[in-house]
């Protein structure tokens, strides 16, 4: 498994950073934190652009910075900044060649990805002869991504690459990144503060706040955790359910997702049959009851058990964490956050370990990160 | 110099002027470009001091610069002494003295447009080139310079034109020796002193036209010309 160890400590201007973490994953790790928490600083440091403070970085046992300092152009790390930074005096094709000509010889054995393949999968065939000034935002981004990948890095850093993209293109690019990550086994460290992107792309999340490491773990665990919920605010608090597409109702434009043996019907087409998908469900959109009520209320009735109850003293609300009943894969615990009024909580006499019915209306489901045809 | 004596003195002055401007620009390419690069990308505490020194020729009277250069070029100084050792000639009243003076008073005209041009390329573009495996020289010659070709043209044209037009410093440092240090600007001055207004008209008119054409070329090719006095 790839291992990227980062230790960084010191003052950068007025910003104080003290971060230490070993990123151990072959998948896609999302680095999440609010603006100004130090995400970009961390990316810059790993890429080799911060020198004057105490830094130790090693990739798979090789020290990049610390006892010695390998300059950025010799590190086998591909970095894409927020802005695509295409070279304006070169055509798209020449931009790609710039990277290919400079592949470090020791990296060639890493994997063999051809220019033709990448041009095809990022749909660049028709813009190869254009100059960056004549490209749309989405096209620039795709060219920058292709260029970074063609430099054949053994680790990929992406700093909020999709902040300027619309939803449709985002979903396509997310799919591409997942596929690239799986096929070529290149770990990706992905910086974002978009919740939709996280739930679609990440295998693991690392939380950073005020220049400090907070916690890391699998996506669904972190998203349901208190740190994350505090970061994004209770009102937008949500949970992510994972499952496989088990049925598509073309006539009604609905898709059924199998979540450990329970079924969730969602609008649109987040994937094709057997695709792995994630759905973000806002805490305030969930209705729970201790007894089964009329099933016309919502398309989805799931069953679960209350794990925790958090009564907010200063507001009218309570937060509940409900574990969904697991009918298939016992290992995979799926958690749902529910926000109801404390008044309703008392009225229903809910308590920990109590079985509840969960009603989710399909219209309330966040469609933003779905992939469209 | 033998050939010069056969030519019209004004033609000699013209050739000398062009030679001076061109030599100065070539020297500035090697001296001014690294300074512009340094000022654009380093955020050192020395930057304001360096920038102030380089910009001084823009605000000082030419006679002040001329005076200090004469002092500086005298055979008693290290530079003056060294020049005599190497060439057997005094630096003052020589063509190379003129080149040296021109480099100093044209330096801001080379550095400033190029510096702002470098700044426009931006650190992120350079870092991106680095992450793609390009080292410092590779990045400079294949990314930065091509992106700054307009800034480079601006620097060249401004420095060239400014060197051609300078009068005060050139007169003080060069002394206006025919065939050696007498440039067009001094020729015009001499013609006016001798009341030969006809000849002065030709030269002055020629300079006016040439300068206009140079600036026109510049503004057509580059709309974002920028000169700053900080």
C-alpha cells in the first residue's frame, strides 16, 4: 500500500501550521477542511514548493524532504492546482507533449498510459490544435488533468480541481478519476470543500482544521462523525448511504439502490445496473417513527436501530444516529443522521437501541452529484 | 575609423548611435533580464532598495548621473584603472564608456517592462512546469521567455529608443568626439550652436520620425505597455 508521510510545522506569514499524518491508501483520499485550514499549503509542501519551515516528507520510504531535499521537478508527484495553468503559448497537443518529454526515466516503469488512450478518455480529440485561450473552463481542466497524468506520476495531488465545473462535467470527471485510480493503482490526494464531491469520490477522508490534523477514516464514518458535522454546520448535516444499483425504472425515471439488502429509490439515473453509488441524505429530510405507518407517505421505508441521541439544549432540535438494519454484508455498517424536534422525540418516546422505521421521500434526495447519460 | 573620415559626419554619427543602442541592448539582455527575474519572483526585503536604485535614472537629472559616472570612470578608480590595463585606453571619452553609461541609464527601461511581464506569468505557472519535470533553466527558456516575448520586445524597443535619444549624460561622459563618441543628439546640438538650422532640421526631423515609428510599432504590437515609477 502506498504511504505518504507528511510532517510540517511552523509559521507561514501569520498562519501557524502543525500537521502530521501518514496517508496510507491506494485509493482516493479527500483532504477536507474549511477555507484557510491549510489544505493548499499542505499540497504545496508535498509538491516541493515550501522550504523555509520544518518539513519532513517521504513517499513509500523515500525521503523527499527532510535530511535531504529533492527539488519539485525531480519528485514523481503529479500536482494540479486550482487553476489549470495551461501554457498559453502552446497548443493543447504541445501542452501534453511538454509533460511526455519530461517523464522521469525512473517513472517509466510505473505504468504505461499512452497519449492516445488519455486523449480518448478525456475527450480531447477535437481540441488538440487549439490554444488554451480558445478553450472553455471544462476543456482547460481536462487538458491539465491529461497533462499531469501523462507525466506519469506515482502519486497524484489535486487541489480543488473541479471548483469551476458544472455538475454534469463534474460527474464525468469524477468517474474518470475513479477509473484511473483503480486501473493504474495511482493513489490520489484530493482537496475539496464540496460535500457532493466528497461523497462521490472519496474512499477515505482526512480532516484538517487550523493547520492541524483532526481525524481520518473511511468516508461514511467521517461524514457521520461529529467533527465533520461541526465543520459543515448542523443545518446541512447529512449522511451518505452506499449501495449498488439493482433496478432502473425507465418509465418513471427512477433507480433502485440496494443498501445491504434494503432498497432506496432515487430519482434520475446515478449509474447503470450493478454500479456502486453513493447518495447523500440530509438529516432534516428524514422522518422516523417507532411504529410502521402508512407506506404512501414516502417511496422509501428503511429499518434501523437508534445508536445515539443528542438533545440540543439551546435549540428546538435533537440529533439521532441510526444504524440501518443489515441484511447482507454484516461488516458494512451504514449510518444515518436524523434531525427532528425534541418535542417530537419525546412524543414518540424514542430511546437508544429502539427499532425505528425511516421514511425518505425520493424528491428530497440530493441529485447534484449523479452522473447523467 | 579610416572609413569614417570619408563619410558625411552626420552619417558617422547615425551609425555610431545605432551601434551604441544595439550594443547597449545586447548587454542589457544579459544584465537586466536576471535582475527583472529576481525582482519578479523573490519577495526579499532588499527588493524595494534594488528597485529604487534601478529606477533612479528615471528621476535624476542626466547631469547628476553624468557627473558621478565621470568620477567613477576616472583612471584613479578600480574600474577606470582596470579598463586602462585591459585596453590601454581611458574609459572616459571612449565608446565603451558610452556603452557603460547607456546601460546604467537605460536599465529601468529594460527591467521594468520585463519585470511586470514576468510577474504576469505567475508563480503557479512556473510551479506547474516544475511539477511536470521541468528544471529551472528548462522552465525559463521554454515557458517563461516565450510567454514574455512581448515584454521582451517592449524592453528592447524602449531601451533602444532611450539610448538613441539621450543627450546630457552622453555629452558629459563621451565629450562628443567625432567618430568615437559623437552621437546624433550631440550632432544636432552642434549644428544649432553653429546656427546651421538646415542640417539640424534634417537630423531632428529624422529622429522625430524614427522615434514615432518605433513607438508606433511598440503600441501596435503590445497594448499593455507598462512603465512604472514607484
